[in-house]
């Protein structure tokens, strides 16, 4: 019972099948389709509603297949340089852009007004092909009638049949809903639907659409995109029509939408800013048809294509790592040593535990290399971009150390601090104070040395 811009697409498919021997449906520009994982259960929708006004579909709407067109502003998070920016694009519905044809014509009652005949024409919504259609309908007093007819391609001896329900809603309006197919042996067909109106005592007119897909029943794709840590922001919707909408965002971790598809697809393009830290954030996309949850590390390069019902409705998702905007930053090389720095192997120090970390409050630290680590000395796994931790101990005549790189946005230069904690030693530097050579005697023949150079 969907009626608006759904319908004679069946004819398009048929015409193409007849004239070219096959129908080739082209995927969106630039895209490749992954093998579909088919779910073996039907949609389950049993209610058919009248399509009040199907949208004029723009089949050229872009479907991003890379992140080249995605731009983002500087982060508004507390530590913007310790996050990854990921674009996630999703679309759902009939992803292959099935062919759609429009139909219109007139109908006339028989003498008893319990049925009649109809004649009309059809044409492709996005093509020059067209033809005629004709048939008969029944309309008993209950208002639940049927129709049967044929259609042809102009100037070609090809065509097929159509049939379905012809239903009266009130004295002046009704709808039709059914299927079309090609001439015997072609094995090609789809759904059709439309509305009819009574203009006089003798008859009226009708309009509708057809599609080369099994159904035009509205499919609910209401859903959300959320993360356990970080932010989610909508860049734009894809092909949303009237009554499709993104709901007001009430927190930074979730966006929600209302979406219904009939003859084509809807989608969204969103940007997630996710902390590069453990535990990694979890990202969930949920719809009324299917849901997915990923670890943040799975999103760059993600490509999912999954069919959700027997009518061939599907969902496709892609994830891209977005390069950050050029950084106006200050860079540093930092070297740190601890232990007996002057013994040259002659002894004089005491065994000391130097377990600790280096941390910057804004920006990021990169590890260049450990220095003079022996058995039992090691670097701990990185939990974020602002901290480097180690396990280290020295004997009476040796030392350990690490060499680091640091990068800090200039906008945060005066608000950033660098902390070194090694065993019982702790010191906090401003960036201005960090540059230069610093040596600290910690007793027992041991000392700590920190050297930093701004690049």
C-alpha cells in the first residue's frame, strides 16, 4: 500500500532485460561491494501503509569511499593531541539503487460499478524508456478488490503482466498494491504501488510507481551511533527525505536518527574523536534491523556489507582514519639518565630502584629508545600518548635512561608541564624551563640528568 513515488520500476527492469538481455545495476560511484552475509529470516513486516508522497530521489548522492573529502575542526576535547579522528559512514535500505518507473492513467467503472478497466502509460524516472499498460479491476461492495493487466515497451514487442489488490478507502479514493513480471520465461519482476481517485460517477485517474525489487514496504531504520569514551558528531545526512531526521543531540557520545526507506537508501556521515588509550573505546551502531559493536582500533579501514532480510535490504558501513589538520606545534628532544653517572664502572653508587614515568600534560610523547637497559629493565606498554613508563634498577656502577620526543601545540605552550618521576626522584618542568641541561644529586652516589633541546 505504499503509494507515492514507488512503482513502475518494474518496467524499467523489464525493458532493460528485454532490450539488452540483462539488467546491470551500477553501484554508487567509486564504491566496491563486499560479499553480503545474508541473514536467513524475513523482515517480518506485515502491515502495508499507503505512501503519501514518495520523494524525488537523487540517485547521484555521494557515497564516500575514502576520507579525502572529510575535514574536521580542531578538537574540543581536553587533550586533543591524544585522540584519533575517525570518519564513519553508514547507509541502509536498497543499496543497489533499484530502477524506478512512474505510471499514470485513467480508469472507468463498468455498468454495475463493481469493477472496470484501466489504461495508462509508464516511464523511467531517470531514463527515456517508456510504454503503455492496460487491464481490468474488480471492486466489490467490501472495497477489497483486485486488478490484472499487461504492460508493454513502446515500439517493442515485449512486456509482461501485473496484478494485485485494488482497494477502496472511501467513496472517492483508494490504492493499488501488487507485483509485476515479464513475459514467460524471463524470470524478472518486482513490486508496484499507487493511488487512485474518483473524479466522476464513471471513473477517475491513478498514479504510482514500480521497482525492480521484491517490495516497497517501508522499512524502519531508526537507530543511533555511540561510543563509550570520546565524542560523536554528525557531519551530514545522506538522502534523508521528509520525515527522516536526526534527533537533537543530548550528549557528546551519541547521535540518534529516525529513518524509513522504501525504494532507495538513507545514510549518515559522522566523525568520532576517540582517545588513544586503554581500555580502547567501544563504538556501537544500532538500527531497528541490525546492530554492530567494534573496538575503536577496528574502525580504520572497516568495510561491512550485510543483507538483513529476504527482500534484499542491506546495510553498508565504512570507517576511515582522518588525518588531523596541520599542527602549529613545538617539538623537543629529551634525554634522561639516572644512576651512578660518574663512576665509569669504578663503583661508588648503591643499588637503586628507578621505576617511574615521564608525562606531559598537553600534546604527546614519542619514545625514541631506551638507554643502557639490562635484564629486568623494560618499558611498560603504552596506555596513552602522554605517558611513558618503565621498570628500571641500577647497581653501584651503572645507569639507565630513555630518549624521548615531545610535541606540544603552540596554543598550549604556556599551560603544559613535563613531569619526570624515577624512583624517589620527582621534578616538574614548564616547557620554558625544560630546555637545557639539568642535573640533580639524589644521594648515595646517584644522580638524575635531564637534557632537552627544542627542535
